[in-house]
C-alpha cells in the first residue's frame, strides 16, 4: 500500500506523488500528467518533486548516516529533509512529527552533509557542473514508413535553418535544440512524418539490421523484447523495410518481415499500440502485452500458414512464432546516461559506480539476456543495449553471459559503426573481464563528449551462425554521407557553444530578445496540445516573417 498524507502540510501533495513514483517505478511525468497531457498537480508541487528527485542520491546517503530517522511516509520525509538542508529557504514550514524529528537532529544532519560532500569523489549533486560543456542538439528521424526523406527534408528546411545530416544514422537530421524549433516540429510529429529520437537510441536497431555485414539468417522476423514506448520498434521497422529483408526464404512467402513487440505493462503496451498505428501503417509490427521472461521460441506459429496469427498461450508460458531469428533487447536500466532524466541525471558519473540498486538491475539484465540467448534456439542474433554508463550494467552483463553460454555466443563488432571511436571498458580492479578484442566489439557513448545521451550496445551472434544467403548489397556498410542532398552538410558539433559563439554576429540586444522569446515559448510548450499547437505555430511563423521583412528593410536602407 502506498503511504499517503492527509495533513494540511504544503508538502503533502509532493510527498504523495513521490510515494507513487517509488512504489510504481514510474517516472515523474508519467505520474503527474494525465493521458490527455494535462498536469494534474500544481506547478509548485511539480517543482518540489523535481528538486527532491534531483538530489535523492545525497538524501539517501544522509539517511544511511543517520539511520534513526524513520517515518512511515517516505515521501514526506524526503521532502522535508530537502527543504531543511538543500532547499533555498533552509527551513520547514508547518509542523508534524517528522519535522520535530528533523529539527531535533538538525545540527547532526548538517554536519553529516558536510562530511558527505567533503568525502565524496565529486562535488555535491546540487552544484555538480558537467565535466565538459556540451551541447546536445535535437535529433529528428524521418519516418520513411510514412514520408519520403527528400520531400520531408525540403519541408523542414523551409521552416528551420540550419539543418545538418547525421554522419552515422540514415535519415537522422540534427537541428538546434531551441523551443522555437521544437514548436515548429510538432506539425511533423503529429503527422508521423518524423520521430524525435536521440541519436544513440537509434544504434540498437541500426546494429541489429546492419551490424552483421552481409549475413542473413534463414528467417527474417524480429522480436523487440522490451518495446514500449516504441521509438526503437518503429526505427527497426523502417530499417527492415528499407533493406527489403523479408525476401529471405521460402518460409516467408509474402515477402515482408514481422516485428513482434512485447511489453509486460498494460498501460505501456496500450501506448505502444497507439503509436505503432500511426508510425507503421503496413502493420508489420504486432504488439503484445506479454512479459518477455515468460516467452519461449522455437515451436510456435509458422508465418507461412497464418501471417496474422496471435501468439499462443501454454502452461509453461507464451510461445512466440518460430520464424523469429533476431532479438532487440533494451531492458530496464539505471538511466545514468540520460542527460534529461530528472531521477537519474545526478547519479555518480564514475562508470565503475556500484550500489545495491545497480547490482539488482544488472542481475535482472543478465536474466533477460540469458533468456534471450538460451530459450530461443532458432535465434542467431541478439543486440543488447542500455542507456546506462555503468560497467556493471554493460560490459559486466556481457562478460557474465559469455561465461554462462561457454562459447555458444560471440561478440561481433557492428559493421555499421566500425568508425565509432568509443569502445568497451575493462574491470577497474584488474579482475577478469572482456578481452581487448571483445571490448573493441562493443559500442559506448559518452553524454559529455559525444553530443548525445549515454548509451551502450553489444552485438551477440551464435557461433554456429551460417550465412544462408549472402546479401551483396549490404555486405559492406556504406554511409549515406557520400550522397548528401544538395546544400546539406554533415553534423560535426556545429551547435557546440564555442563554435556557435564564434559564428554568431548578432548584438547583445538581439540575443537577449531571442532568449526572452525562447523562454516564453518554452513555458507554453506544455499547452501545445490539439488546437493550441496550431495557434502557436501560426504565431511563430508570423514572427519569422516579421524578422525577414525587417531584414529586407534594413538591407534596402543600407543600400
């Protein structure tokens, strides 16, 4: 049962929301926003929850140092502790038993906080700057299942400048992450022409389809084991269609591949289905509310007999279609690589950081990967990925699975990312880890250095995998960089602050006005739903036209 506070304390609403977050393992936005996108609590309550989640790691350490501080209402304890020690006012409004406990130990708590900050390997989380100034732009993936790449690019260029081409992921565009650009993109998002997906998140599907050179398995259906909310699923569908992987063998006579997308949460699966209806019009993605750990492969439905057949339920679990040959596994993780995650962005940056939660997550990840490699005998390719920076969740899991399967599976360096410079880590304590060659096979992304969220990808291949059909057209991965559209450039950190500062020639007043305009637009983004987005787009377009007219007037005046 989730503790709830019925007091008149101004912190009770925030405490109730925090308790729901921790009991349901959901994110802040998932709890406080309705299905229609409306904020169900006050902005003050939302801010209180955000601040507590930002500094939770410090508060956790404090409570470990002062174990006699206990309360049934965990959420209220954390809110009051934050307000007393970290909040701007350094005091607690109202009364109550928890406040009396904290005030009685106020001096001890402050001393412990100083000790924690002094002994920590990094600065206090509430003043912890990035290791290196970095600009993460907005990445826009053209949904080639719905829209034509060149046509969509032309329409975007009429609205937004500059736009760059990502050098690593096909059909991925890079624009400046301004509120104005975000508003201008909404029209294309609503029409399913584009997907707002971070670059590193695209690596999973890219490696599964293009990471194995010209090799193909005998059947070409795919399984997305933890699919919701569906960005990777729709990307996988687009890549599969673009490569025409369906025409593989006689077992799949219709010539189309099917992607079976699973999620055990009914709510997340419902969201997944709604998104796939718009993003994947040809119904090549079939969604099921199923726990991946309760599924099996190898004896199920043959797509030749019934392409639209449902998965079969048996006493031992759910048996999936037998023509699945590749699995995309992106299980739950700490999210420590995400730069925009309120809950995790202040976790320790040390990739070798370890605590009980990380250890528990890595055990679950190993269990999921073991299930993928051991209970699907016809599967010969598995791509494992996380948005974590921690060794324990990444290389540690891969090392465990390679040891467990004793030579049945091997790591493969993805041919589509052979130029990527950041590779795997070795154990910090010198213990047995991945070999040098194995570490060179896995992909790492550093959020401070690579202008995208932190990520990890490993491509596993069954050692007895046979190249039943050589695909000469894709045997050598070719970047689309050689065929750039006219007038387009590859993205090479053009939006970095230092480069942007040297390129800008506008005066201080214009920059100030732009920031004020961006702030106003940012505050209105949450209201851009339904008809409201049309009004916003109309206003932004009007402002753009006014700027162009002003520029023309000045040009004529100077002439």
